[in-house]
C-alpha cells in the first residue's frame, strides 16, 4: 500500500487525538458530572419506542429509566419490592397478591393502579400465547408462570400461577404502562425519566427528568442517547468526546482502566457459555467428563481471549449471589494429574506413543480417544472459535485429541438435536428467573447432553414447587451438588461487558445487563 503525505498527516492527527483523549486530564473528575449526560449504545433495529417489544439488549437499559415494574432484582439477585410495596402467597403458592405503593404516579401525574399492571401483563401474555406469530416478545416467559392476572381494587394485583413457584417474583419485572396505552408507541411510564423525542435522522433519543417521579426529582436532568451502527462506532464516539457513557461487550472495551479521565465498570450479562459433553458417547464416561473438567484452564481463556470480560462459574447460577453454592468450588480446580488418573482408570493409555490416548476394544482393535468438537459462529462473538481451539490445546495436554469444526448456528442445532457430537461450545441467554431445569431435566429443551438422571429431574421439579425463599435456595444448593457429582457438562463463564464513563454516575455495588444505568436517577452530582 502506498501512503501519500496527506494520508500520513491525517492518520498522525487522528492518532494524536486518540492518545490525548486517553491521557488523564486534571479537569475531568468523577464528581464533575453535569445535569445533562450523553450516552452511546449500539442499536440498528430500534425505530419506535416499544417497551414490551425491545429489539436490542442495550435499549432495554434506556427503557428501564422510563418504565418500572412490580419487582426489582437487587445486587444479590434477590427479588425486592418496587412498585409493589409487599406481596404474599396463598393456597400453597397458587395465588400471589401484590399490593402497590400508595404514592406512585405516571409522568403526567395520574396514579399507577392495579388495572394498569394487569393490562400491561395481559398485553404480554396475549402476544406470548399468539400461535400466529413467531416473535412472542422479550417478556414472553411470563406465560410459563401466569395462568391469569386480575385487579382486586386500585392497589391490589392477584396472580393465579401455572405452578406454585417462588420464581414468579422474578417474572414480575415487566414494564408497567397506562391501561389505555399498552399498544401505543412511547407510552407513559412511572420512572425517573420521560422520552421527549426520538430523532430518527440523527439517531438520538432525548430523555428528560420526570417531575412526578415518586422518589423525587432526578438531579441529572437530561439523558441524550445516540444510537450507533457498530460496536466500534460506540467506542469511537467515546474516544472523540461525543459521549460521556458507553456500553460495550466488545473485548476492545478492556483497554480502558479507571483513572482521572475514565471510569471503567464491568457488568454482568445473562449469557452463559458452556462446554456441552454428549453423555451418550461411549468415550465420555463420568471419569472422562470429570477429567475434562480438571483439564480446562478457564482463567487463561478469560484473560487471554476475553481480555478479562467474563466471570468464571461452575454452575448455571451467577457466582457471588445468594443461590450460588461456592462451597463446591474447590472441586473445579485444575488438576492435570487427576485428569490423567481418571482416564487411565477407564483404560486409556498412549500405546503408540503419539501423545494421544488409545485403548483396545472388546475385539482387540485399537480405539483412539478422538472427540468431535463443534462450535458455531456468531456475529457479535468472534472469539468463540478461538476459545474452542484453546480448549482443544488444553485437552491435548491430557492426551485427548479434538477436531474443532466451526459451523452455522442452524447446523449446530441439527448436530445437537441428533446427538451427533462429542463436545460443543454453546451459549444460553439465561432467563431472569434462575432456573436451570431446561438444561438438566431429562428430555427437556436444552438438555442436548443426553443427561439422564431421575434424581436431577426430581430435584428440578422440587425446585419449581418451592414458594419460600429458604426452600428455593435449599433446592438450588442440592441441584449444584448433584451437578458436581454427575458432571453432565461444564459451565465455563458468564460473559461480561464494560460501562465506560467520564464520570461517576452511580454508587450501586453491582450493575447488570438491561440495567446499566442503575443509580443514575438518584445520583447527586
């Protein structure tokens, strides 16, 4: 490539500007946030404000500053009352009654009533149960929990459940809008901000403080949200000073470190990455599955491939929260010697000295320990193939040979459904309700591992019948204990993202996907 003097000069100027923006600036401090904040997110599909039907993950964070729900989830991932000041279950959990706060209003000053909650829920349920459409909406899982919902009076909501289940509280996090506006674009909300304009030409959403918010007037008076085409555009917008806060799940976001100019905050997502193992494969015995568990260095994967933007987990529950069984973590430590011992116990040895294991079958023929390892390509996760290759390298250290093959998601689904695989690197977007039954119960929708455990199915069914917080946690602990013993597959990590900001805007301990602006509404500059 030939560079002209003009192109070199332009590139030099851009490079200098980028470097200057990354240097600490004494005049920019965490406490200097103003009354107006510019926010950059990636969004290409959103053209109308539809809180029940968000088309992209980051737009939900914006909606959550406008629309509120009966229940919110705290830093420990425990349900807490929000628009609802209290709740109680009755008839062995078949009914749940929620009592609304007396002082909540929509942005025009009209009271939020139980009838608004019911209308909002029924809009979601009607769409979720409509067999004539394919996209049932972001909140469609509500239909798995709610049989019907009614208003007893202005402040009392009664939910009749499909199963008596503490998990119903997690599903009460849907947005509430006025009864008359459930099908409208840009309906009113009761949250701290109001969407006053959506300029499609400039791809800008303007939010102003809600003067009638029940928690008081937000000190930060305006949020200006710019919608960018690509992840790189989001980062570039920040580097060139167009935005004060950006959200990104790109590994490039890891370059920003907290300092005088920038505050970088990691947030958790609900994307769980797993290594599925075909339990029906003759090679993948319990010993072999445990050996694989001992061989994989997840810390190395997270640091070298994801630039630290992932949180290691041993179970399909988020670590560090009230449902996670950290007493079992020691059984997931790397131990290559133990991995080799387990494989030798199954009769695997390196007879031909090629560094990979083999053994003689019942007919005296040599059988190689060779596994088919599939991974699917994903537009916004270009590091999954690299991860699969690193796992294959780690398994080679204990004598397991893997052939990694990348394919489309559609082809991967065919392989999983047919059971035509040994290993598969897959991801799940976990529901707001922490329930792993879909991947653990025999014959369930996500149990592509062919894992068959009557005890696990029984535990998951018991988990789904708990109506108390204590019982719910107790069964979660038992599920994780059996998961450790049976090792049907490996949970690797939850993906993380970065909130990059020029200012401190929240004092919350933890922020997570869909609520990345948590605390900005009550933050005082």
